[in-house]
C-alpha cells in the first residue's frame, strides 16, 4: 500500500491520484488497464484546462 496522495485542489486530478493509489495494490497484470485509464483521464483534464472548458 502506498502513502495517501496530497490533495491538489482539482477534483478530477485528486480522483485520478486516488485511483493510482488503488491500482498500486492490484496484481501487475491488472495494473496496465488502470494506468491507461488514469492517463486518459489526466490527459482529458489537462486538455480541458488548456482550452478553458473544464468538464
């Protein structure tokens, strides 16, 4: 188990970081899909911030 992540103040980023903590406890074979989903969520979050249209 990993240490809890410090809050960033952005709900979607905080949720993604919490998901990374959860994924870290899974068997390695199950982590890949989780990491890909978190990466996609963070990418979408950054894109929405950059465009000024946060979801």
